[in-house]
């Protein structure tokens, strides 16, 4: 079975409702069904669940102690029972709730960041698939022309109207385009698989034939003075900001827990003479030696670390945002220039060389060279379109939305 036939079988196995999505549909699916979001959603659910545990009563579980004793000169057994009721009186519960709520907020921001990253990956994979489909269409067209020419030269050789060299050259030219086509088909299978995984679906339809492939158009106007604002509002920076808040809350909780709960004691007993005895008291642990020093120091170190990372990331993203928007502008202008001049000129060369060859005024090699130059120009154009989609995808990941 040829690779082309195998790939055709894979393409034909699509369900009837698996239509080729638009980039907006890719964005919606990416932010709702991508498998990598399952972990982030699970962590958010676990963080929300921890809030319930943090909100338990400051009154901890009471416990009872029972003592009995007797002696040489006592007439009966003496019994004493103590009921201990530990109560958090130094803000432990509030600090614990604050830490849990900041953790949930941090995990919520992490989920948003994951959605933004998946969105960028899907846009890039979407563009890669479109570009490969266009490459396959071009290679298939060139293969068809080369196959027709090989049949032509085979007939001429049978009629002894050409040389074996020209027929062999036509075979080599056909082999060139067959090889290019099958290589693209392999890449297409991989690209469709990547996009399907990112979208959380089993199938992704092939792009329709003759689909116009261009660099995505920006939907949001941009000026260089907006770069800092875009960087600060990016999901990554927002996640780091909430992580700073979480570690601050973690430090406050560890500081509040330096003091152990105060235990209120109710004592009831029976004396040696059979009389009932009552009493009470307090129990408090002096926080002199063990004061949660390690937990507090670690939380503070983590807070400082994330602050440093956040400042570095903001500066990096500001520069990156400027360069990405500049790349989009340059790429769009380059594609327009190629569409306006390079490709039309190469098409005219192919047309002229073909006419001259048909009238016997030139050899077929010039036709093949002209076709290769045209294919190279179209391939370079698709290279730029792929760069445009990668840039657009990175911008989408930075903004958390299609730019």
C-alpha cells in the first residue's frame, strides 16, 4: 500500500460532523477541551476544597483525661477527670482561611495561564496544518504536470523522436515531486495529530482545497507604548503576582501558628472521703524556642524569589511583545510583496518557457528550472505564513486571547 493511499484512507475516516474549524473555533475549543487543562482544573478544585478545611471552627476537638489513685492511708479510690477544650485565640483560623483563598486564586490564575498557553499552541498548530495543506496541493499539482510530461516523452521515445536522456530527466523530475509530496503527507499526519490532541478531539478535518493561506490579521491595534501594559496584563505575569500574594499569606499563616491553641480545662473528681470535687484551669504553650522559624523563612524566601522572577519576566515580555508585533508587520508586508511581484514574475517565466518548449525553441530543462523557481517562491511565501502563525500564536499566549 502506498503512503498516499494510506493517508487517503486516514483522511477518509473522518466523521461527518468533524468539519474544518476556523481559527475562532480553534480558540474556543482550545480553552475548553485541551487535555492539558485537566491537571490545572484538578489543582483548582483541590485548592477550593482546601478552603472548606480552613474554615473549620477555632474550637478544636476536646479530649478527656481520667486519673485514679489510692494510697496506704486512704480509705477509698480518688478519681479525677479533666476535660480539655483547645481554642485558637491568636488569629490562626483567619490566617489559615486567607492562605487557602490565596492558593485558590493562584490556581485559578494558573488555569488561565494554561488556557493562554494552549491557545497559542493551537494557533501555531492550526497554521502549520494550513501551510502543509497548501504545500501538498502545490506538490500534487507539480507531480501531475511532471507525470504528464513523462508520458509525453515516453511516447516520443517510442517513436524515436527524443533521447533516452530527456526521458530519464523527465523521470527524475517526476521522482523529485513524488518525494516532496510523500514527505509533506507524513508531516501532515503528524500536524493533524498534534492539533487533534490540543483540541481534545479524535479527528481534525483536512483544510478544504484551494484554501487561501495568509498571515493572520491583527484584531487589536498596537503601539510601542502599549508594550509594557500588555506585558503586565499577560496571564503569566498575573499568575506570578498571585503567587507572590499566596506566599505572603503562607508566611502570615505560619506566623500565626507560632502560638499553640489555649486549652480551657474543666476538672471533676471524687475525693478520698467520697466528696465531689470541682475545678478548672488553663493550658498554654510558651512560644519561646519553637516559633515556626523554618516555615516562615521558607515562605519569605519563596515570596522574594517570585518577585524577582516577576520583574525579570515583565521586562522580557515587554521586549518580546514589541518584537512580535514588529515581526507581524514585517511578515505581512513581505507576503504582500511576494504576492504582488515575485510569484507573478515566476509564473510568467514558467508560462514563457513552456510556450518556447512547445514550439521547439528551448529544451525542457529550462521549463523544469522555471517550475522549480516558482515552487521555491511559493514555498518561501508559505515559510513566511508559517512564521506569521507562530508569531500570532505566541501573541495569543501572551495576551490570553486572539490579538
